[in-house]
C-alpha cells in the first residue's frame, strides 16, 4: 500500500473518501433489495449531477 508523504495529502484524501463513502453506504443488510436498489440509484444520480456541475 502506498503511503502518504505529507499529512496534508492524507487529510485531503480522508475528507473526500468519507464524504463519498457516507453518500454511498446504504447498510444493505438492514433493507430489502428493492429499497436498496432505489436508494442506490438515487445516490448515483445525485453523484452524477454533482460531477456534471
């Protein structure tokens, strides 16, 4: 695994990673398949909208 040379790089990566992970983490085991697919599709659509801006 590649190490971060500067603490600032690690902090930037951690901030972005946590935002993306929290956006897509749906706790699949707690919901039925249909609900999971709907929330996942909504999250992906929002992510694509943010990326297009």
